[in-house]
C-alpha cells in the first residue's frame, strides 16, 4: 500500500500429519547439490538438510519439530550453518 516500503519475502514452509508421522518442510530444495541427514532426538525422528554449495536452502523434518523450527529461522536470515555442523549429531542446533 505504501510505495518504497520493505518487501515481504516469507520463508516457504509446509507441514502434514500422516498417522504417527509429522512431515515439516522449510524452504525449497530446488537446485540442491548436497543433502545431509541428521538424526533427531526421538526414535524414528530425523531431518534432511539441503544445500546449494555450502548454502542451506531447505530442510525436511520427520517427527523432528526442533530441526524444522531452527531451519525456518535460519532461512529467514543470511547467516546459516554449514553442512559439517548440521551432520554432527553432537552439535546443538540452538547454539548457532
């Protein structure tokens, strides 16, 4: 409504509950060159993190809401973790 104002570019996201499985997606994995899988904290939980080069572009989380929320937050800013940090299960996502 006001010309010259800041543009609105939300991070694309999606979720779906399929019986006992919750799928949550943040970002778009189009054009990825690398996928890193990270185990979740609960049995059967995990997340796939998509990178274009060293830049994180998306995350698919299965029963792993914490990874989804962190990915959504990081995709909204320029500073994002590298694949080496994401694939280390001992690295705490919240400390980045």
